[in-house]
């Protein structure tokens, strides 16, 4: 509607296709590596080649720091989802429900976005004999990780 109004009143010659379809819109706070999370600027990412190179660098860093390497292909939809997940993770109490078929990359892209944002991930591994005792032990592990990160708060 804004595009229609601005075109109608000669404020802009940009149409809907020019603004949204022919241009990839990406925003993020991860374009400057090494900057503290509290000092990151959320900005539009206009250089897609620079974004692709930076994501490949982050992936290399992830693979060097984790025992299980992650092999990702950065096609445009995957890059868009990484930017969206990074935005959700930067919000206070940010959360998202990811829906899709198994094997579509929801978990991998979320782990990668968490790594880019500087977060650690923790996952409960279910098995055949998993019960209340194992769940309690996993919660203990999680709380130990949290208290190590925020030991000055407890």
C-alpha cells in the first residue's frame, strides 16, 4: 500500500517488484565479526557476496570448534532463514517454532544461527531407555552450563 501511495503521489518511481521481488532484503547484526553482542548494530545487509563469504567463514569457525562438522549449502532461502533466526535469537526471550518436514535443515540452521549470535546450544538426546532419571541428569548438565556462563549472577 505504501508503494502504491508513493507512486500515486509521485514520491517514488519504485514499484512493488523493484522493492521486494527483484531485491533480496536481509538484515542482521553479525556482519562485523568479533564485536561484543551488546555492541552489535542491527543493519540492512546490501552486499550479498560479502554476506555469503562471511557465512562461509562462520561455518568454517563452527566446524573447527565442534566435533561434528556441519556441511551447509547457502542458497538464498537458507540465508534468509539464518538472518531470521539470528533476529529471533537476539531478542530478549526470543523463541520460534520451526515447522517443516524432517531433514529440511531446521536444526542445523538454528545451531548455526546460535553460533553466529555467540550462544551455546544444549540438546537432550533421547534413547530407548530414557526416563525421569535421565531427564533429571540432563537438567543438571544444563544448569551447570548456565551457572558457568552466568556465575556472577548466582
